[in-house]
C-alpha cells in the first residue's frame, strides 16, 4: 500500500471501529451517530481526492460503499 492510501485505510478502519463501539453508542447515541457521519464524510472526500489514482477494483468498492471490502483490499496490498 502506498503512503497515499494510508489515510484512506485509517478512515476505513476508524469507521469499522466506531460501528463496533457499542459502549459509545449506548452511552451517547447522538455523538456516536455524529462520529459515524463525520467519518463517512471524510471517506467521501478522501475517495474524491484519490479517485484518479485508485486501482479500479478499490474505486469500485468505495463507489459502492463496500467499505469492508475496500479495507480488506488495502490490507492485502
């Protein structure tokens, strides 16, 4: 994985970590939802920034919001 994709990988991992953080969700559902919305917006922005340099398969995963597949792709590369 190139350095250019490290931020993308981190955003994808952060999104999965947030989804799995049931304690955060149970403690403050509104803040949990806001955090998920923020990371989703950051992912969209990062995808737009990198779109031209992304491998076609990774671009497809991100376009289809298959974020787990996108993360898996990056971790394998």
